[in-house]
C-alpha cells in the first residue's frame, strides 16, 4: 500500500467521522432524527403513515365538533319547545275546564295560544350554520312555512363520520319531532286556539288529547337526541386518545432522544479527535517523500 493510498483511506475515515458529528449536531439543533428521507427510509415511511392517520383523526375531530354543535342546538331548541308546549297545554286545560268563561277571557286564551304557536314556529325554524335544524337534508333556509306546513325534506338524514367505522346521525326532522297533518303540533295549536275562542269544550278536549300525543313524540325525539349526543361525547374522548397516541408514535419515530444523542455526539467528537491525531501521525511525509 502506497503512502498516497494510506492518506486517502485515512482522510475518508475522517470525513465519515466528520459527517457523523455534523449529522448528530443537526439532529440536536432541529430536535428531529429525520430531516430528509435518506436519513431513514423506514422511519420516513412510518412517519408518513402516522401523519396520514393523524390528519384523518383531526378531520374526525372537526366532524365531531360540528355534529356536537348541531345536536346541542337541536336539544336546547326541543327543550324550549317542550316548555312552551306545556304552557299551551295548560291554557287548553284552563279553557276546557272553566265553566261560564267570559268572552274576553276566552279571547285572551285564544290570543295566548296563537302567540305560543307563532313562537314555536319560530323555534322550529332554528338554524345552525345556515341549515334548518328540523329541515332534514333540505337546501332551503326554513323547515316550516308561515302557515305551519313542513317544507323541508324527509328523504334522507344528516350524519357525521366520527371514526373509521362509525357515523352518527345529528338531525331529527320536523315530522319526526312534531308530527304531521291535523295531529301535528302547529295544526293542533291552531285548532285549540279556535276552540278556545269559540268555547267549544268537545274540540278543546280533542285538541288536548292530540297535544298530549305531540308532546310524547317531542319527548321521544329529545331522548333520541340525548342518546346521540352521548355517543358523540364518547367519540370525542376516543378521538382525543387517538390523537395523543399518534402524536406519541410520531415523536417516537422523529423526535431526538436527547440524552442518547448527546452521548453519541460526544463519542463521535472524541473519536474524531483521536482519528485526526492518528491520521496526522500516519501520513507524515518522510524526507525521501518530501524530496520527491
């Protein structure tokens, strides 16, 4: 082996040591073990898979937040409507059970019932992000027309994907919650108001029975919404755990093990200094080589 070959081999070893020191210093500066795919092809592939999963989990989290907001609005609206419907029922009972009620008193009850019907109709047209809560998959802005007619759609449901395997329905349509036709909430209240004004006891009793049926339907819808909201809460907890797990996995692949890396850097620096000294001794030119 010639002196030149020895020198080249020694310098190559020095360059490798220098590259290792530079790589470790870069890792410590960036806080990551992978700065480019060539640093670790396997680690890069794992990182890409984990990041894709994390992106999906983040989208599910947004879906859950959106669905939870829709369900919360639906629940609070139904609770308010139930309270007002109970008030309307009390007025109907009062109108049906008061003997010899004066015309003015009957008229006052009728006016109150009409006012409650208008208020309930407004609540039934509650909107979340431009979408009617009780309108189903409608493209319109309201679920009910001014006359109490349902103008939404019942040929589909609104759902949100909350995980790889689970979709949760977030809506309840007006007909499901309030009924339809002559026994629907708004038709019953309209009949009850007219019967109260006319002091028609028979019509008031019929309206009272129908109103009880509507309230039972509303309570069922409220319970259903509550069940779905609970499922959404559980999905939110699972999603939070998943995102935390993926973050830890990504850190395990990409993040620097600080104590280990510092130790490796110190060893590489010591090795580089030793190699540098040894190389300097090995490739010292002799007098003959110098004269050549």
